[in-house]
C-alpha cells in the first residue's frame, strides 16, 4: 500500500466520526494544556525567585558566626563560638581576588525625625555596601570610607523610610534620632523593592561601629565579601576560611557562597516544577485511555474492511501501521490543540495578573508534543496488533 493511500485511509477514519474523534483528541488537549499551564507557572516562579537573589550579584560570599552542623542533634548547651569582629573584616580585605568587604550588624529601632516616628530595620555597614549588593544612591551620597573605630554619625535612608518621615521634602542635612543616638542624613537610596517579604526600602544604613553601640553588640552578625568577576567563589571562600581559622584557632564560623545557595535553590525549584507538571500529566493518562477505547471500537467496527485489505494482499504490518497512524494522528492533533490552549491560558493569566510570573520555554512545548505523540503510539499498539492479527476469512464473514 502506498504511503499516500495509507494517509488517506487514516484521515478518512478520523473524519468519518468527527464528534468521537474530537472528544478523543480533546482529552489529550486538556492534558497537554494542564501540563503547559502548570509548568509555565512553575518555570516563571523559578526564574522570578532566582532573579530576586541574583539582583544582589552572584559573587557574594558571607561569613556568619557559629559552625553549622550537618549531622547529629543539638547539644542544648550555649554556643561558645567566637563572634566575628571588625578586625576579622579588615583582615579579609587583604585577601587576593577580594573586591570589597562590609561587616554587617542589623536590628530594629525607632527612627525619629521631622516630628515623626517610625520603627524600622537599621543596618550597620560600611562604604562598600553599594558595591557588594549592587545598590545605588538616589540623592546625596552613601556612607563615607571612615575608619571603623571613629566613623561619623551619618545615616542613609531607604526610599520608603525617607517618604514616611519627610514626604516630598529634602532630608539631606536633617538630623534623626535612632534609638538613643543622633545621626545626620547624608543620602537616600534608590528604590529596591521587596525581597522574600522584607521591604528593602524601609531601612536605614549607619556605620557598623555605630550600630554596635546602638544595639549593644560586641561582634557583627555577618561579614559580606564580594569576589572578582570570573573568579570561582569556592577559591575565595577557601581563602576566607583559612584566614579566619588562623585568626580564631578553629573553624567556629560558616561560609556561605551565593553560587551554592543559588544551586540548591534552583534544584528545589526544579523539583517543584516537575511535580506540578506531573500533576498535569495525570490527565494525559486519561486521554491515553480514551485513545485505547476509541481505537478498540474502531477495530471492531472496521473488521470487514480489515479482512478485505488482507484478502487483497495488504501485509499485516501495513494494517498495524495503519491503526497506529490513526492513534498518533489523534494524539498529535490533540497535543497541538493543547499547546495552543495551554499557551493561551498562560498568557491570559500573565495579562490578568502581571505580578504572577509565567514563562513557557520552547523545550516544554516540544517535550509536551512529543509526549502526546508517544501516548498515542503506546495507546494504539494493542488495538493495532489486534487488527493486524485478525483472520481475513473470519473478518469477511462479519460483512
């Protein structure tokens, strides 16, 4: 049998029962649309979360006090870890491939200014913070590069804190009271938005030593280090670890690299995306069952036709491929319809809810269509084999 004849027979079989064929491919279409929609939302959230982290740079390394345990159970005893200090931070500045270092102290305090009071986050940092975390100053300047021990009482306001305290007025040069200390405003940061539920604009930045005095801290909460672009973070992290061990005598701190954190987070988000895609794939199984049912009915209805084809000399392989072609055609058409439906719904959701990230990679589209064809092929095997094994004499008797 010529390929064109086989194709014409398959299309005629599909179009002969239009309603039945449409309902069959609709089952596949709904399954594919569900997979596309769910994976698009999952991939969109994946990219959004990673984008939130990478906005601060991918070459940031953080040292925090205390050694993280990876096994065993907590002892219940107070920690004897030596706190990280300003001297530790200064020692890290001299390491190779280190671009900038800032010791970080943070806490919550009341900020009074312009006759208004607001409780907000206060960060103790140095002049290197904008360089490390890719922040920009909207007006004025950031903290000057004073000596840590004699830093002047300056403060830089986040965009929201400035708006809450001063409105549209110019705050530069104004005095603020933070806790029990007085500061002079020298700058306002550009809006940064929220990060994991923390409003980065509702903040105040003061020198680290002043924050230690404000919150009565001996050490610092963490030390943030920016490595040179192109240099593996693991190399710089190893040098930081060695330097701090030399200073402390043992490893009573934890080094966290941005690369490690992003890799772990990406793996978790990939698993979640696959999980929601698998949930949508359940409906594909229902569509596959529908194809098996319809093709079994088709074999029963066309028994006489099959017997005639075999009697005229059609090889059983041709009969097998004929029915497999019908199953694949149904699933492929259903898959294409599902792609249009799923992509359309994803774009409609993104248009209606711009805050909800939606992204549909082309790889997902191709994989979904391949899965639809594979399901049609698998679902059509049993009915097609049954058709190919029919005895032509018995088949012709059904006429």
